[in-house]
């Protein structure tokens, strides 16, 4: 994991299953939102700028 994301507070998606095994987590930083798969937190997260986050969520909600 990137040293730039180690101190962030990660939150699971409200759409996560009740078992908590299929989760997407996000962390909101000063200049970006980071997205990771909770099953493999060692992988580099996807980083989306604040300006791209709302359109990304709208797109994901439609699909």
C-alpha cells in the first residue's frame, strides 16, 4: 500500500454484504478519494480526484 494512504480512515460501502466479505472501501483525503478492495488491502488503491468522484459515483449507481 502506498505510504500516502496508510494513515487514512477507510470506510466500507453501504452496499457491502452482511458478511463483510465483498466490500469496497473508500478513504477521503485532502485532494482525492481512494478506493480499494477490502479483500486485498495490500494492492494500490484507485485514486480519483474530488472533481471526478461525483461523476464516478453517478456512473456506478446506474450500472
